[in-house]
């Protein structure tokens, strides 16, 4: 069955009166004007004026990042803990924010709360920025009267997840950048430097050494067909990216290859395990049922192999099986984690055990990144130096050969 295409939305500016007969205004996204009015009516707003929002090409439209949400959560926790009302807190956090999008989001949430909605209900209307874990923790905080504590916990959780993501990205980016530079240097040498030596060699009237001949032939091929090579590389990259986006099977295979790759695989595996443990710990600690908690963990791992394992764990738990036995059946989780989970289930301190597992694997990721940097840096230097050195030696071999004759 074909899936329906997502309807395009338009931003509208509106002015109205809430249920407390207070005049309020704001912005809303909806496919049509009539649907925008209907949404506002459902929120308890009597619209007095509404129009399509005019956009300026010079407006500040920075996208909302995870770090923005994390920082806002920390600010909200502090202000709510000091006794400031939720709506006033949201307005204070949003006012003057360097991102216009973030300011708009906070003000929209403030209007939702002012119209009578609970904060957790307001957050659920923006799933793009507040996932199920965030809204569940907020709802638990509202019910227990510890909203500031829960917001502080979710801020800490988000910061730790972002920190581990940043470390993994930095570990991956360095070799990629060096390989790209090595490729560009090779192409530039073949296109512009080698031809200068080639014109010099033609006057020697003698056979060139094998290495020099190979490099010269490569240079000639690159000069004649460089556009074919570039088009071919672009076509391969475009085809791969397109197929990758459309094929879930390929995404799964790529994720499996990545966690088994030498050097980088261990970092990706430990990162996924740390994120799994941290997310499940905070979800379980918030009082979210274990089955629902596991359901929110899969996406946090950042790897489809672990996402599938989490889904299998959820299905097993639904039948009454224990968490440790369900995790063990997937064959993905290491023995140390399984032992800690089993201890947590037996002692009733699963949250604490999962936190300790997360701390352990976060330290392991730190150590693995440091070790990788110490290994990768000399390897990349040797690779780059080897490519350039080979070409330099190839170009000077005929000169050395000629000098030995004379």
C-alpha cells in the first residue's frame, strides 16, 4: 500500500483570546488557513486575527540543535526550582535567544501552558524536538511534584549523550579529512607536477625506470580523462547515497559492517552500549514501565543492529521474560553488561546498575578514542608521506640514473 505524502505546511501569525479571556498571540504551522483556525480552537483559543507569516531572507533561522534543548532544560530546571511559574520560565528562556527558531519554540510552549495545558502535553505537540523520553520524564516530574529535578536529569542525560557523540565524530573525522587531502594532493601532482617532469624526461632518449613509467602513465591518463574519473566518482557516490537512503536493508548491513570494522568498530560498539545503558537507566528511574522504556531506547543507540536487538528485547519482555535473559538471547550485549543487569534485577537496583554500566562504557569510549588517535596519526602521516614520497622518488630516479651514466 502506497504511503501518503506529507502535506506541506505554512506558517501563520495569529491573535486571539484564551479561556481566561486574556489576549494572546503567536505563530502556528498548518497546511491551510482553516486548519490553523481549527487547531487553535482545539487549544482553547478564539482567533480574532490570523494571516500568513511573511518571511525575510535576512531573518535569523538557525535550526534548533540538541544542545539548545539541553541548555534550555537546564535553565528551566533552575528557574522552576526557584519557584518561577512554568509559563514565565519558558518566556524567559526563549526571550533573546540567539536562535530565532528556539525563541519561537519557547514562546509557543509558553502560550500552550498559559492556555491551560500541562508542560508535558505542550511538549508532545513538538515531537521533532522533544522525544518520548523527554515528555515521559516531564510528565513524571509533574505528577511527583519534582519537575525541576526531572528537567535537570534529562539535561544531564542529553549532555552526556552529546558528549559521547562528539567524541565518536571527532575520532571518525580525522582519518576521513586526511584521506581526502591525500586524494586531492595525488590528483594535483598527477595533473600539474608530473607533466613538468615528463617534458624533461623526453629529452633523455633512454628508457624510464618502471616506477617512473607507471607514474607518468597515470599522469597521462589523468590529464586525458580526468573529467571521466570525476564524473564516475560522483556517479558512484550519488548512487550509493541514494540507495542507502531508500534501502533499510543496506542501512542495517552498513551499520553491522561499521561495528565490526577494525579500529573504529570498537568505539562504535561501546558508544552504542553506553547510550543504551544511559537511556534505559534514566527511563526506568523515571518510573516508565520497562516495556515502554525499552521502546524509547533503540533510536538512542545510533546503530540499527542494536535497534533490532532492542526491539527483540521488547518483544521478549512483553511475554514475561526477564530483561537479562531477553538481552542474552540477542547475542549483541557483552557478558559484563548482562551480569550487571542480572544483579540489578535481583537486587531491585536496576537503575543504579545501568548507570554504572553507562559510566564504564563512556570511560571505555574515551580511552578507545585516545588510543585510536595515537595509532591513526602516525598511520595517516605514513600514508600521506608514502604517496608523496613515492611520486618524488619516481620523478628523480631517471635523473639519478642519468647521473650514474656520466
